[in-house]
C-alpha cells in the first residue's frame, strides 16, 4: 500500500504546485532566477528545482529490475543560509531514500527566503514520480528587476505601531526550549523516561513537572511532534491535527492559545444514570525573551462520574449543605449541578524565570510531584491545585528543589467566618547523582498554621534549614515535620529500580521494644521500570509496591495533617495500607494504549455508635482517638481488600496540544469486612469514551 509522508502543509509538488508552511515575503532564489521580479520567483524556484532533480536523479537498479511504479515523498528545508536539508524521506526502497539524499546534497547554496527583509527558513514537501517524468515548466516572463520608486509619504511620522506589526515572524516552536513545564501526565512522561534515565546521564527525574529546556538535553520533543505531523493543506486541518490554534512570535516574545476540552460520556453498572463530563477552557503559554515563560489555563466543567467516584467526592465536601457539596479529586470544589451532577471550575497558571543556567524560579497556582513512581510517598499531585513558590537549583551532580505552598483546610469545623483555614507547607528535596547508575534523594517537609499571628513563618524561607530543628525551636505542636529519602538505580539502559522511604515520627525505644507501637509512623515504596520491554519498541512495563503504616501523615493537632483540600499531599490512600501497582504503556505513532492493575489492603474506621475509634487511615482525624498504643498493624480497623484494573486506548489527534480521542474501561471491586455508612461494598464496571486535552493526571483509583 502506498505510504504517505506526514507533513504540516503540502508546499511544492513535482508538477510545480508550491505552498510554504511558513509565511515569507520572498521564496528562496536560485542564481538563475536572480533577475526576476518577486511574483515570478516562486515559479522559477519550482522549475529550477524540478529540472535539477530530473537531470540528477538516478533511479536505483532495484527499482528498475522490479519495474517499480510509484512515488517518493520528501520533506526538506531551505534554511536561513540558503542550504538544502532533507528532513524526511518516505520510499519503498532504502536505495531510493539514499538517492534522494545524494541529489539534495548536490544542490547549490542559494539565497534564503526572507520575511521583513530578514532571512528565514522554509519547509517544503515534494513528490518524485518513479519512473521519472520530465517536468513541465510554469510560465514566467524574463523581466529585469524593477525598483520600487514609491515615495515614503510618512517618513517624518512615528511608525512605532507599524514596526511592532512588522516584528511578527513565523512561529519557530520556541516552547520546546523554553522555561515552561512539560505538562505532567504519567502516560506522556513515559515516552521519554528511558532517554532521561540512560546510564551516564546527569539528569534528575524525581522532581516534576520537568522544564522543556531540561528535557531538551536528552530528548527532542520538537522533533517528536514534527515526526507525527499529518499531511493537510487546509487551515482547519493544520489547526486540528498539527498546530496551536493561535501562534504568534515577535522579536523577543511568543505566545500560543489553545482551546481545552474534556468531553466524555459513559456508563456505570452501579447507577442508572449515564456518566459524563463537559470541560471547556483555554490554555495560554508564552515567553518573554529566553529567561521568562508563562502559562495560564482556565477550566469550566460540569460532570457526573461513576457512583464510587461520586461518593468519594462528596465525602471530601459538605454533603449536608447546598454549597461546596463535593470536592472533585485533584480538580476543585464542586457545587450541585442539576439533580445529581457537579459544577467545578478550576484555574491554574505560573511564571517561570531562569536568572541563570543553574536556577529556575516559579510562582504560580498548580501542583507538583516528587518521585520516579506512579505513586509518591513524599509529595504527589492527587490534590487540588494550590499556590506555590518553587526554586530548582542545579549544579555539578546536584539538583535542589525548594517548594513553599499555601494550602487550605476546607472542613466546616475549622472554618472561621465562612473562610477556609490557611496552612503552609515548605519542602526541600536534594537529588544527588552518586554515580552513573545511582541517584539518592533526601527530603524534608513541614506543615504549620498561623499560630499566635505568625502567619507565613519566615524561618521556613531559608532553603537550607532542617525542618525538624525549626519545629522544635518553634514548639513541637507548632508544626508537623516529615522526613524522607529516595533512591534510583539504573540496572541497565532498559531497567530502572527505584524506591522511597517516609518517616513521620521516630521512636527508637518503641522500635527496639518490638510491640508495634503507633509511634512507628513510616512507609516505603519499591518499584521497577522496564523500557522497550521484551524488545518491543515503546512498550514500558512498571511494577510498584507501596505500604504506609497507620497514623503516618496525621497529627495530634487536627489541622497539621499532611493534606490539602481534604486530600492527602502524598499517597491517594492516606495511610494504613499495602498496595501493588502494575502498569503497561505502549505508543505507536499517534496510537496509544495504557493498562493498569492495582491490588491493595486498607484499614478504614467504622465510624458508628459501637466503634468510633481512629485506626490510622484517615489522616484528618486526631491521633488521640486511637483505640490502642501497641499491636498496631497495617489493615487494622475495617479491613478492606480492593482490586482495580483500568484500560485506556486511543488516538492522539493533535500532538502539539495533546488532544486525544480515547476510550476508558475501569473495573473496581471493593470489599470491606463490615459495610458501614462511610465504607460501602462496591463492584463497578465503568466505561467511557471521549475527547480530551491531556494536560494533567486523572486518578480514579481510590
């Protein structure tokens, strides 16, 4: 079957039809065309190029022997210096590809295309028919160059506004080398995770999201997007399949604007009503110079989800009120929409500034993640967006990430005059590449509230302090400090081992006592990633084990839990659990498929008149409500076994904007020992189809 070259526009063909993917005033000019006026330069370029190919191209013997009748598709560029560069060749024989490259290498250097009298690059596609067909020249007149004699009537007037318009130039996809964050989704990051983790690289992969300029050292995202470009001539086709809706680039600035969609419909076997989501929004990103980038997104959303999802969302909100009825996990506070759906607007944005090559500073409203796994026991992205200030400092074999966050406790019992309680978190994460294979990370975090009117405690702005010491200095009940560590070992270029350890409280005497004290509050993670698994290109397999002991992340002060907006800042399940995660991800051109299996054992509270003790899973409860001090073990309380499998497959409609067509299937089996008002048995099959701009992680596995 004939294969077609994927390009952004069809720009020129063998018979002389030509268009450019970039706007320019003058096309490239061969020496033979130098004496022509502008309106004939395009035809002359086509004719000269076609003649050169016809006279220089030698059909390989293999094509002659097999009497091949077809064509060769070529994508090439004439750069700012007027040099020809072959970008891509699609042909049935390797010999044809080799011959095309030879012919284009023999083309002379010519005058480049120009825009606003400045040299610019331009890309073309051309179809070479085999057997060769003598080209028919486009007509043009051999007219000498004419000089524009028009008087400049406004020479004495200000032309500042016109000069700004004249600065507009073809968009050169500067986002892929900017200070912008690569939108963090586990599925997309898996595309270049192996490149970032090759043996010998000095990359640091735990602190996410990554910055484009950091990823560009190891993986060419721009080339990846261009390789997936679809051949289309129309403006609508380009915008739908290949480009941003709006692309503007000036002398020292650029920006893009895109619509955001998440439109889906489905069904859930536990409910009579259909599930659906209707998200519309706008996503803006840009840069001012090379050091400052910005991004903003606004989402307006309504939806109804699977029954288990809705119950969890309402358990995070205020189910007995007309406002703030629920919290859509990872998105925002929701109000009732119609009778059984939710309305949940979300806004995110940030500024990213790099004063030097060693430092990046971000201030914005969004989420962050620390870890190499699917879950994180240190800092995850399962909560709603929050305001943050982040410093990434890189030098030698070190990357040091400092993040200060303004969080909210939205429970009615801590509200003051209808306002949510503000609390603060400061995190330090030090990543050190010990060798070509081994990376070690050290983590510390503290949560505090406005005690005695101290507000945002300036002590925690010091990026090199030890939080545990500051906690004791300010008073033990003034903050909740958490310590952690991570490690990653590159077994080879295809297999990585990783892990995390979290310590919320350490009591050496209780550990030595061996009586499983409640004070032994810790958890750990062990994981493995296998790239190009079983020699299948772009297949990634991942296995991960997580466990966290009861009472970890909680505190004896009701507000100093490790959480935001009623959701954990670390693992989605809070504490008191064991979990196994198995994931497979595969990509082929624009097609993708992800499969996930999660099995776990969790311990919930009974929350009834007979037993209202805190068994260590709900990190929002006060530790003093525990039923006993020793004999504490994972799964205590209302022991619940859960199993979930999720499969998603689809087609990447626009690689530039991450717009996807997808279908998603979830099976969830949730079996508590005791069925209570807060912990219900559930057996769910949830099927959805839709179209989504994939910019963040959705977690359905609680």
